[in-house]
């Protein structure tokens, strides 16, 4: 069930905190790795890390490939 949205000032991210480029893009900055795990796909193993991003809450952390995070 959808509910009516109630305005909340804590939902607004101040524009000073986000650097938006001329082409309307920005780069996320990782802060910490919260967890790691290895997924098994048939006979292949896939190492994953749970990443906490700058300007995001812990609940918004995402699973990323470990190889990508090492670059």
C-alpha cells in the first residue's frame, strides 16, 4: 500500500555536499567495507564486498565486486 509522502527536512541532501560535474554526473566515494562474502555460481567463485558510500546511510550500502573496489 502506498502512503502519502510527508515532507521531512532530513531527506534533503544539501547541494554543497555533492559535486555535480558540467555533464550532470558525479562520482560516488566509498568510505568503508562493511562485509565480504564469496558467491558460488556453478563452478565459478565471485568475491563481493559490501560498501558504505559517502552521503549514504548504512542501510544503503551496496554489494560490489571485490576486483572493482581495489582499483
